């Protein structure tokens, strides 16, 4: 991508690091909300270059990782039905459910297809009017507009054999839940730049004021992250619980207004369960009444499927920032990318996968 290399410039990175060191006078703990930021931090060793005492806590910002186990099992139940074409992005196929994953179901004869856009699934539905076509719609505010547009198009075009299995979650309620946890150590947040490119920043000042924490919108390249950390440390040192924007080239204050209008039309706020965390009130979307006929969960009556997590997997504690991945006793042993116990190991944005891929394998005594 043009101009991408300039955001990895080692000379500029050193200057930003020097500025962070110069302004830091005490320990601080900040959470990067996005899994993409986590991978960039670990890949480039940014956390190891910061001043002693500045801790980066890995938050629940991986959309695959926070998709609840029962939703995976609901997907498996739908995909296994005769006459169904189940469509998903590729990163969901290896996420383990209670006893199997979508790859396993596919190997057993189910019609499971990887697509690159929900609109691809809609085209499949148009081409197969005798089949039920389901798209697995997961993720944060970033991926929701495309899913909303697809359902809107299905309704407009009268494509009734298409439905959406919805597992969308929202970042601001998760920040509130983290801050209200009795064991919370987070003093500031690096907010996810791609989420804010859609939703803007207007939801964050109230959170910053209520919980007394700075929130700085941050991008994903090394210089983006270092500038986000620098702005955050400046606010922390000054005792200012404010919102900053270290990603202005992609994030206007109001976000993407047409996308927000589409989301408001197609979805409504609902309570959502987060994998490893539990129920967070008002933390997700479901299809609004106008579009409820396209809800796969209702169409296939799988809403009553409930499951329990593996007792060995501590992914929930990783997602909440209570432990680092290598502090889990099964990390790199019983749990690896080839045999994952939890979604944080299988997802391309999961913290456990990042630690494994970039050789942060040191085990800590528990």
C-alpha cells in the first residue's frame, strides 16, 4: 500500500520512543482494545521497547475470540442441516465449538463455503433459490456495515432464502465492563482505529469522564501505536481523562455517517454474551424488527443451544487482561494453533496466537 512504509520508519519510531521515555515518570497500565494492535505490538516488540513500568494489557478486541461458544455451536447446528449452504469468512472455520469446528462439519459432508464478503453469500442465495444460504456475521462495529447492507439488499431484492447468523459486539460497553470489574488494572485505553472510522469518537468522552481514564484512538502500524502510546502517557501524566485521536488520517470525529445510518436501520442494540467474559448488557446488535425474518437464529430455532467452556482454557482471563497468554498452564502444550482449546489461539488476531507466532513462549509459575 502506498505510504505504508513511512509508518514503520525506524528513525521516527526511535524519536517517538525517546519522547515516551522523556515524559514517563511513573508506572502506567494501558489496554489496547484491538487484536490487530496486539499482533503489531508483539510482532515489532513494541512492548519491550517501552519504559520500565509501562504495561500494555491485551484486551478483548479480537472478534473471533469473543464470539461465544454457544454461537459457534449454533453455527455448527445450522451448517449440518440438509439443504443449507453455510458461508463464513475463513478465520471462523477452525474455531472450536464444543466438540468440532466448521472444517470438521464440512469434511462430514456439509456445504460450508469461505467467502470474502457477505455480498458473495447473497449472490450464492440468488444462484441457489432452492437452498437456504446463511452467512455468519461476527465482529465489532467495523464489519457490521457490510452485513447490514447485505440484509438490506436481501430485503430490497426479495431474496428470502438468505439469512444472517448475527454475533456482533460493541466496544464502548466492553470498556465499561472492564472498568467495572473488581480486578481491573487498566488506567487508559488505546481505542481501535477501524471501529472509530465507522462510529466516530462521540461515544468515548462520557466513558473517559465517568471512569477517569484517557482514551486515545490508535491505528495499527508501529508509528501509529507509538504515537497512541505517547499521547496516552502525556494525558496520564497530566491527570487528564480525555479522548485523543492518534489516527486522524482514518478517523473523523463523526465516523462514517452513511454506514452509521445503515446500522441504525438494520440493527438494534441487544445484550450479548462475550466468550470468556460473559453477558455484557447492551453490548451487541441483533436484527431490528423490520429485518427479523432474516435472522438465522430464529429461522432455524437454534437460540436455545447453550454450552460450557473447557475448564483448561484461560482465554477469558486473557481477554480481560488478567493474565498474559504464556501464564496459562496449557499454552504451547495442550493448546497450540494446530490444536487450539480456545479462540484466542486459533484466531489471526488472538493474543495467544500472537504470543505463539512471535515466540513469546516463556512459561510463568502460577
